[in-house]
C-alpha cells in the first residue's frame, strides 16, 4: 500500500507499466466535475469509479481484496479512512470470492487505519486487503481500477 499526495505519485510509476496512465486519468482537468458512476478510460484495463456521499464508519467497512485490479483511491474532497491488513494474513473470508466482480470480503479486523486527505491517493495492490470509506464525513472520491495484467 502506498499513500501520498497525487503530485508526488510519479515516483511510483516504475511499480507497474500502467501506473502512468492511471495517474494521468486522475489529473484530467474535469475530474472533479465527473458524474458519479463508471467512466471508461481504456476498456477493461483502466476505468474510473466516481462516488460522492457519506462514509460508512469503521464498523460498516469490511476488509476487501481484489485479484485482477490495483485500486488507486483518490480523495477529491473530504477525508477517507482506510483500514489495511496484508491479504495473506486474512483468515476469515466473508463468503466466496466473486471473480466476476473481482472482490472478496473478510471478517478480519484491519491491522491499522490510515487517514487519506483530500489531494492524496492510496495505491492498493492485490496483497493489500483494505476497508475504504470508514470515515463518517462527506466524501468525494475517485477510484481508478488498473488491471494487474496490462
């Protein structure tokens, strides 16, 4: 897991061949004006999920993990609180992994909670189980889904 201001994220571009394109998508000038929902960038390799609303709180934010996608969770406005635990340390799956939606949930508790301020991005790899939207305030967030297999 990486958390940093968006303007400092280029140093991590060598970690994945598609990361430069994902960061460019977060820097588009109309990002804050995009409507909620899914926005295609590069078919199934790279797309945006835009959401506005109130966080769920820690008790209502279970750990989740993905296998096919890396998440870049960018806070446009507000603050997010994200729980984290290494995926390979999760022992209590909440049902079967949903391969079609590329998501599995866990009843394990996060090992730590991290605040992600406006203007910052959390980059979460498949080895990072995470519990997003755990703050209770208003939040405007864009999640970039970046295919592991580019």
